[in-house]
């Protein structure tokens, strides 16, 4: 009999976008090369499926290790740090400027 899956859900706001984070620290209880495989489901909820610097579609399924996420302080801190880093990219900066310009009209 397999162990029950543990999934945690977090709701955060980043730059006015409400984001849902589903976190499964031991995805399918799978280990690869002695590392736990963890899974993050990240989706912008309001506005629905709004673009984020880590996904143009507003949804991202991401596999990582539990240790990596823990080193940031947990799934919320990991995702927020990832968003902040990705938001520094020239492509995201251009997108953000274009979005602000459209908001003026």
C-alpha cells in the first residue's frame, strides 16, 4: 500500500497578482539519485492566468528538490524569490512597461 500524498496549498500576492501555490514535498514518494522529487504547481488566480515572469500562461508545473525549496525558507519564499529574480529580465521589464502603458488608456 502506498503512502498518502501530502499536498499543501498557499495563496500569495505578488505585484497585485493573486497566486495559488500547490506544494508536494515528496512527489509520488519518488527519489532520484537519493534526492526527494518535489513538485510545485503555480497559477495566477486574479487576474485569472495573468502572465508571470516565470510563465507567460499564468500556470507552471515545476519539479525540484525539497532541500532546494527548504533552503529558501519554504515554497512561498522560494516562489517569491524566483518571481523577483525573473522579473529583472529585460523581456519581463519590457512586458511590464507595455502593460503599464496600456493601463493609461
